[in-house]
């Protein structure tokens, strides 16, 4: 949300105020800013008139910052430092910068993390920070430049790049099949574990197999990794993306339904705020990950 410009004082006024509050002297502030003492005093006066608030007590020829002024000064100092740092970073690294990326735990751990060294080698000027988020959030109130999102392409105020459909298959510990093959009937008899963000996944999967009223609710999880471990130890059946269970299927700790086709129940997207379309780290990451779309689709 944009704040009215009337709450944004001119930077010279803020610079004069911050300098006097920090140095405790109009004379020293004037020397630092390469202005006359009168110019510094006038800028502070204009700021006080705008704020309708006294920022300094005038004691003879000295200015003593008020408690309210001291609090305001600390915030202005942080903002001026942020502007200076951003300017320095842009000047020294115009094609790089910081990318704060929200990721999904399983996708981040199993697909993205192993490939990040290649991205960083190709874009040495970009610094990337990762943090887990499993549901959409408001970019306007979060410190992220982009996110890996699962679901539908319906995130307000963003642009997106579709990465892949999430195709799942049922897996189960062979111990729950007593040494036999997994069948549709057996899947209806064991607890069907599900992810909180994939509610309705089993219902959709069974409908696509031509079965209704086949649900046997099981434990609900908030992450694939925990559900995968529970499936290996026999807590029930789980619907899992193949890229997360390839090792377990290969070593036999999990089995799946023979001949079953993977079923798409949602998709992964890279999303970013419309305002950051041209942010260099977002552009770099978007172009880089788009080169894997064919790989992700298979």
C-alpha cells in the first residue's frame, strides 16, 4: 500500500535533521552537509512545521533533541543508511543484488538446493536467501522478492511462471501388503495420510481411478518429509510426487500400485510482485529456472 506523499518530507530536510541530531551541533552539521548554518536551521524549521512537532529544544544557541525527535532520528538514520547501502550496492553490482526467496520445504530441499550452486556460479553477483513458507502471503508485508508456490495461478498482485504440474502416485510400506503387491482394494483399507495443503487429494485420486466413497482418513501432515518417513514405517498410504520417493521405490522401502499413472492435482509456480518484474536478481532467477521447465515436466 502506497503512503501519501504528504508524509514523505524532502530528503534535504531529513538529512539536516539527522545530522544535527547525531552531531549535536548545527555548525558541525553544516560542515558535514556543505551548507550554511542558516540553511540547516531553515530545513529543520520546515520539517518541524510539516510535522507540527518540535524536534529540538532551543537552549541559547544550542539545539537539544526532544524525546520524540530522538526516536524519529533513529528511524531516519536507519532509512538514510538503507538508501546509501542500496545505492552503493547498485553502483558496485548493477546486475546483482539480494534475492529473498520463499520456498516450499520439499521442493526446496530435493530439487532446488542441489542446483543452487549452478545458479550462483552463473550469477556470482546475486546473493540468495531462502526461507520456508507453505501458504501464500502478502508480498507487501513480507520481506520476499519471489516465492515458489504450489496451487493455482491466483496470487493477487503477482506475475508468475508455471514450473510443473505436481503429479502424485500412491506409496505404501510393503509390510502393510504382507509381501504382496499393492492393490486399489488395499489402498481403501489402510489409513490414507495427507498433506494439509493437499486436502482432497485422495478423493480426487480415487475418482480418477473410477472409485468413490473409498476414503479411509489417516494422519494429516504439514510437510512431505514427515509424511514420507511415516509411510516408510507403516503408518499408512501416502500420495507423493515421484521426485520425492524415487530412492524409496528403488530400495523397496516403499511400493506403489503397478501400472498406475501419476495424477496431477496441482502445479508449482514461481511468483513475484508485479513491481519487481525488472529487479535484476528476480530476472536472473526467473530466466535460470525457466531453463529447467522441460526437465521438471518429466
